[in-house]
C-alpha cells in the first residue's frame, strides 16, 4: 500500500500511522482486492485506518467478510442465467449476463461465433449448469475454438478436465476451474473441508436437520455442524435460501462436483451415501404415514422439495443387488406421493424396477409396490396394466391378511370396472367387498368418504356411476366410493 500510494517511510514510525496521517486530510477511497488469503491482516489494516482516518472509505473484495465494525456486506451474485423451463425469444435469452459473457468470449476464441435460434437453448444450458460463474463460463467459451457448444454441454459432467483453457498471463488459480477450487479449498480449516466434502452427497439442497444427521460423526458432532455450516455460508461456498418455515441450503453444481471428487478421494463416499439414503428413507416413511391425515398437503410439498434427494437415494439403492430391498421400501413409501403429484412415469419406473429385483421381499412390500403401479397406471388411463397389477397386489395382500391393502386394491378395481368396463354390477360387488375389508380392519380412514384432489390436477371423482334401487336388505341402496390414502 505504501508503494501504491507513493508515501515515503518515516524513521521510527509504524507504516500504518504513516499511511493514516497521509490519508487523514484527504477524502479517499481505497480498494483492497482478494483479501481472503490474508484475512486477519486485512481486517487489522482496515480497522486501524478507519479509526485513525475519518475521511477514508474502503471497498474490500473477499470470499468472506472481514468482521470489522462498520462493515456493510454486499454479496456478489452469479451472473443471471435463463430459466431452462421457460426459454423465450432469442432476443430475450441474449439479454442474460451469463449468455452475453459466453458469446463475447466465444467470439474471441472463434471469430464469427454468435448466438442463434439453433444454439440458444444449448448455450443457455451451458451457462445454467455452470451456475453463472464468470470464470467457468470464460473457460467453457474458450473451448468453442475446438468443440461445438453441444459437445461442451455434454462434457460438463467432467467439467474439471474440460475447463482448463485459461490464459498464460492469468494467475495460476484462474487458469483452470480445478485450480480455482483447489485454491479456495486450501483456505478452509479441516472441519470446513470435511463438511464441504460431505455436503456434496445432497442433491438439490438440504435442511439443517438433514446435515446434522448425515454429515456428523465422531470428528464432527451434530451440534457443531451449524457453526461450520455457517462458516461455509460466510465464505459463499454454501448458498442459503429462506422461507417462512425454515432455512434451506444448497451447493452450486460446480462446488458440489468438486466436493464429491474430494469425498470420493477421502474414502467416505460409501458411508455418506448410506447415511443419506437412511435419512431420506426415514423421511419418506414418516411422510407416508402423514398422507392419511390433515397434514397431507404439508408432507406432499415437503417430499416435492426433496425430490432430487429422493431420486439420488433410489439410484444408489438400485445400483447394488444387496440394497434392492431397502430401495423397494423407499419406493413403496413414495407411491402415494407420485400419485398425488402426478409423477406417473417416474413412479412406475421405480416401482417396476424394484418389484422385478425383489422377488423374495416381504409380501406386503411387493403388494404395495404392485398397488402403486396399478393406481399410477389407472391415472394414466392404462386400464389393462392397472387391473393386472391391482389383481396381483390383491392376491399378495390376501396372502398376508392385510385388510387395508385388500380394501384399497378392491376399491380401485371397482373404479376400473365402473370407469373402463362399464360393468356396474361388478363395480358394486367390488365396492361392497372393499368396504367390508375396511370394516374388518377397523380402518376409519378407509371408510371415510372423500374426493381426492391431487395438487395441480382436477378432482378424482369420489362416487361411481353404479347404483342399486332394489337389493335384499338394502332398499334404495347406492354405493359410495371411498378413496383411502
């Protein structure tokens, strides 16, 4: 700083006092760039200058706050990226900062490159997957001289090998994406490194409770996770989103991939995946028990938020035969969630996969999985598949004398008879048999009449078209439909 300001040193006087005296009569703005590797020294300097020089103002850039009195914090967000689910006109896509940076840098690498209606979607995909991070976008754009943008997008799963084209005059940590992450990782304490690695097991974010359970061990107790997590938020390595209910945390995808590489190197990946699976299996089974009650919407919404983590847990359990039975349990716990949120194809895929790989699983688990396939197929209008799956589930439920399962399988078979086959007599018989099973099982929820509305869908009819005006012992009888959840 002394040399930058061209201030002569004064014998026997501390340099900081010399600088402060020089700045005192002036209205000055000092810029301290990249303070994170000298954080304490920069904090001491800023604190002293602000106390000794009332007219000086300081802008400091750093990965984390300096922590001095009077500090105002502005977090620099990533560049704006298009919403991939709602890509609009070419002109609108071109206005996003991340897209403009990519196109500008790509044109330097391959003169004449421009965004067009043909490549706008894939350029948007690239900048979105790179989280709007300027350095990553510049390194990706440099690859345009040798790779089509489509290939760049395909190779982003291995981004740390792909993004290595920084300029020779740039700082070493800016020449490759991995070098940048290595430098940032190296500034962390051991506790921060360990937690950052472990947090990479989450997909799509997590809650504090999940982090405390999944990421704690003998070296990092659960009560200490909050403090370390807060430090990672302060260093901008973990993003925090808040709503009225709770805080939710997430990693940018670039940070998550780097953390996963480090987790794999550490030998902790298998144990973390197991703890992650167990946490989300517990969450899904808890939610399943709540879907038959007044908290239904809250738990459906909770599962929707955790959908990426649930998928990751299902994928992990499906990867090895010895984990397949646990995967079946998770899929069974999610079948009503998939039905209510209309995730038909996804639900059928997972339920079918785990039924096929769990021929010796408990009968009730297989029965419930087949029931899930049946109701999802019915929702889709595939009545033949629905009836086959529901008949198989009914047989297994009867084998295990599971009255609620028997009742709900018969209930949906009755709907198929009514809706698809127009067989009113058969539908009435099936509905009555269903009610008898619910009564035998003393299941009040199964006996409660209701219409079901899946979030975002039209109501499911709660009464069939069948009736009997004369029936022994039931004059004026009309069947009522019950939709158990």
